[in-house]
């Protein structure tokens, strides 16, 4: 069972309607399985406000910063409770720009400003009623680690066996270079040292001409195969001494 995610909402008390909006946001997050830390739910008269802020900022999985013009102004000037939270966050959490624990939520309608100390943090826009659900869904997905778009699993490079093949990787008889060497071994054992390229390709059933060329070039690069041409310019392949030794070491000789 996954661990419950917690989110601390920091905001400025701009107006009754704004505080109600924050309460509705918190309730909506709670309904999605996100445990919200909110001053209206957690503080009683006489409680230690700095201690509450410090503990909430430290313990929460995410800090949701509801940005209004008033909030941004207070954060930049270091005023009141918002200013106090700023000093804690900058000292503890925001030393690295890559830290994504703090999520700015844009509430302004005319601007999208965030506190200066936040730098170029990616924010979620909740300012427009018409687009609220889209932004809210993005917020929930971020907190719950359920992205809308998931990066596909990385497949295998179809050309890797040709481009990055190393000597120690040539162990399986299904490796293309092994197949080439084994075919040349068979021709050599039949007393045909130099093998015409067309004849070699015929022996490598199921391998395209392009693939055959790439594999042969790799075998040549590894020093196992050599080439020669006849008076007509036709290309021939042959095993080098290194290729013969490799064939014996890897039991490619029948």
C-alpha cells in the first residue's frame, strides 16, 4: 500500500473569499487522498506559529505556495508569517534550483508572479475558473506521482550489436559476427580459404545484404576477417590468424 502524501499550504490572508478558496482547495485535495496541513485546521489560539510553520515545511512531502500579489509582495519584503516561511524555505529547501518540493500555485488573474527567491520554478496556474480542473489535475498527479504522460520504456538499439560489439561479447552463436566467422570456418575447412562475398551472403541465410556488409566490416575491424580482390575487382573474405585463434577458443570449429 502506498504511503499517504502530505501537502502544506502556505498563503496570505488577503480576504475572506481568498481564505475560503484556499479551504476549498485543501478540501478538494483531501478528497483525492492527499493529507493537507492547513493553519485553519491545525492551529489554535496560543499555539506557537513559527514552530508550526517550521515543522510543516520540514515534514510535508510538498509545500503548496498560493501566490497572490499580496503574498508575493510580503514574501519579497519578508513581512509577517509569509516572510518567516520564506526565511525557512530559502535556508532549508531552496538552496538547489532542482528542488521540486515547493510548488507555486498562481492565483493572480493579471500576473503570474512568484516570490523572487523562487527563481524560475515551474508553476501551476489555478487563476482561471474555466481552467481550474486542468491545473488541479496536474497538481494531484504531481503530488501522487501519477503523470498524465509517461515516458515509454527504453528499447534496445537494433544497430548496437553492429556498432558497439566488443570481443568479450562474441559468445553466442546467434551474434552476427560469430555467424560470419563460423561460415568462413566452414569454408576454410572445406579448403576454400578465400570466399567470394556473394557466396558468403548465401551462407548467412536470413541476413540482408546491408546487414551482412555491416557485420563483415565489424569482423574486419576486430581483426578476425581479412579481404582481397581478384583481377576482376570481386571482393573475397578470409579468416586472419586472429580469426582462426578466436574460432578455436570459442569452439567454432566442428
